[in-house]
C-alpha cells in the first residue's frame, strides 16, 4: 500500500525537454516570454526527462513572491534579464514574474545554471507615487494678492480634471509664508485662486504647486476609487503590470475628512495603506498575469484537508507575543526648533474583552500630521481587529503538489485525545433558567471567550435546574473541564451530562475559594456514553445571596479537530523525483507599521510642514 501511494502520481516518459505551444494550456509548465509578451518557449513539469534540477517558487495572499530554479542544461531559447515567467499548475495560472539573476555568457563550465526571479508585485517596490507633471504638478510664475485671496499664476493651463474644491500645496515659494495647504476657490486658465488673507505677493518665478488627486480628498470616495486612480495614473509604464481596473470591485467608503497624501511613497506601501483602510477584510492581489484585483475576503471553505492523508502532516502554533488590545494613533508633526516632535492624538481604540483576558497590551501607531481623525480611526480599528486575539498558525511541510487557492480551508487533524469546547458560556442563547435563578453574562470575571455565565440565586433555588441542549457525538470520553467561581464556599452545585437528560450522570462540584475562577476536572473515562445531548446544573440547599460564575465547559475525548484557517503562503518545490508544497496557514502578513514608517520618514525629510494656514 505504501509503495502504491508513492508511485500513484505517474509521470509520462517523454524525450523532448522544451517546446513552443501557444495554445496548450492544460499541462504543468513554465512559459517564458519577452517583456513585450512574445512566447519564447516552455518547459514542462509533468515528465520524467525534465530540464529542471530544482524549482522553487512562493505565492502568498498578495500574489506571486519569488522564484528560484536550476537547470540541467540550457533550453533552446534564451533566458535573459527580465524574461517573463508564467507557471501553470493543474492548468491554472499560479505564478507570474520575471528573471532578475541568471548565469552570464563566458562563465566557467562549472557554474550552476541557476536562475532567480521575482513576482510582478515586487516591481511595485520600485515605483514611487509622484504627481503627474502638468496635471497635478506645476511651477509657479507669480503670486498676486486679490483681497482675501491669492492668485497663483502657473507655467501652463490647469488640467481639465482640476476643479474648485481640490486641495493643493505650495512648496519652496520665495516667501516661505506662502508655503502650505490650500483649497481651490476658482480657476482661470493658468491661474489658481485660493483663500489666503495673509498671503504675500511674488513677482518672480519660484516654487511649485502640487494638487492632490480628487480621490485623495473627497470625504466620501470609496477606497477602491483611490486604488483605481493609482493603477491608471502610476502603473501604465510598469512592465508586466496590466494597468486595468476591471478586476477592482467597488468597496465601501471610509471617511477621510481633510484627505490623505500618498505622494513620495511606493506603490507597495500605498497598497498596504489601502488594505488597512479596508480593515484587512479585502484581498488586494497582483495576479500572475499582472492584473490588479480587489475583492472582499470570503469565509467560504475552499476545501477540507485531512492531516496525514497524502503525507500532509500539520503542526500548529499560537503566538501570544503579538497581541495588541489598546491602540493609540498619534499624529506626528514636523520637528520643532528644540528637536522635539510634537504629537496630537488621532484615535484611541481598545478591545475590553481582550484587555480583561490578557491585561493591557498597547501598540502605539505614529502617522503623518495630515491624517484625519477618520483615517486614524480606520487604522486603529484594523490593528485591533488583527491583533486583539492570539492567532493560531498551522503549517504542513509536505503538502500535496497541486494548485492551492489562497483562502479559507478546514483542516482535520489526526485522531487523538483532544480538548473541545462545548460552550464558551458567554451567551444566554440555548439555556433554560428557572424563575428562582437570575442569569446574565459577566465581562468582569471570565477566563476564555468574551464572558462568563453569572447565576444569582438563594435558598429558593434548591433542586432547581439550569440546562443547555446540544448534540455532540463523543468517542472515548475522558475528562470534563469547567471553570467555576463563587462568592460562597461549599458543595451546593452539581454538574451533569446525558444522552437524554443531563441528570443521567451527575457530579458534585465543590467551590474551595472565592478569589479566582477554579478549573474543575471531572474524570469520566468509564462513562458509557457516545452522545451528549444536554448538560446542566442542579442546586443543593444554596444560601441566599449566592453568585456563581461558570466559564468554558469543555471535554477531552478521542477525536479529530476541525480547524478553520486561512491559507497565507504556499511554497511550491519541484525536483524530477519529488514534488510537494509547504503550506502556511493563519499568519497575518499585513504590516501596516512598515508603510507608516516610510510615510513618517517622508514627512520628516520635507522642507515645510504639512499644515493648514
């Protein structure tokens, strides 16, 4: 059986090693093209006589990342700098990028035929957002005072897309008092008119005007429109990238108040900004063919994966170091003369449930001074949503070689004794309470979930029942766990489970302390039960004024766990005799602090403060 499993994926023996076949799209293969798109040739993957000694490439939630391969011999077509690579797995475009490192002619015969490349998205690191000349960028010829306004004559007529209401900045004017932020009042050919009571006349040509795109300052613009503007205006010249907005789904609007300014940061950082503005709930991807797509993340399960099947053994870790449950967003102004950097509060967000469970864990964020309250709120919300709870990370070193779609998967673990939660006890839904018992959810005393079940009762609750219905199949039931805290000591409570009624198997609970919740472990290895349909509690001669807090009822039994996790990274690895994928689940790849650091560095290097005057 083991041998048949190893050789179950047969490879057809073929004597040819590379080919040109424009219309054959169903095989596992690498296509190589010129930058202009001409097909140079292809190298197949699903054959025994392959040219590849090794092949590795990575794809994550943002698109194609990197590639590295070594050949046994050179193909019949040239592989040179910026040769475009397209990889198909299971007939689906999986990777798109270009060669940036390759063996040069004249090297010794011992040099490896090793090639390295990057996904198209890496080119976005090399493209900086700069204002388009004669559309968003102009040179000042003169500045004239006209009552409360200033008239700014430019080197050419204003672009037709510029209208009253647009925001612009003057930089490097002859008199620095003219520098700053303005709003267009009206336009006359090559002249901008803006309100500026304290403006100064300037008769000579000096200084520049930068007009922000309308999408950056419209307070109700959808975030997707900001992305469309970036794609259409700054990406047409980027080789390998298709400057089309056809794959961009219209998103919700995020109020941006006085606007944002992305000038001077890379397209990669701008994309990270957009992901965070959308709360991390949308996929912004550079596709293998170079298209930019934006779509809401789906919670639908793509596939159920069984651990140990096809050699796919999964490991799981949980990282508690990255928890952030209090976020303070500070607007960072230009350095003052004494060297200090003034700060103003833009937003303060917290997750009270996370704070109650783990204690305060702060994560301050510094942003440029021009970020509005609404933008700061959106950033703080995205950070809280991403980091207020620990994230479990799953991985498989020998995943099946196939096309893996980035998204949500259900992972079924190997069988064993595992702990499973029957009820987090943070909701009253499904419980039945007698009139003698007052029930509520407490967020002050709890261990897991978002709260605990608080029961308040007196001696009238003697022999009264609190019960909860469910339908859980169990095998090899070993232990029942629950956390209990009470304000009175004693054995006035019994817990039970059963197939028809929870009173079938009752266990006395003794409350030994009144300071902290206590973990109660009930051994039930000899219990003849294969299904739990009800659990509950019975009160035995309780005292008046008794309060009990119950949290997380769980069982340990012989079973498989079903874990729902997003696939974040796939490492495809191929040799002539072995092919597999390394899979990483549940990793939060979004690092908004990276682009914020770049943004703040840009602000500090400017020669004038971004401020309203």
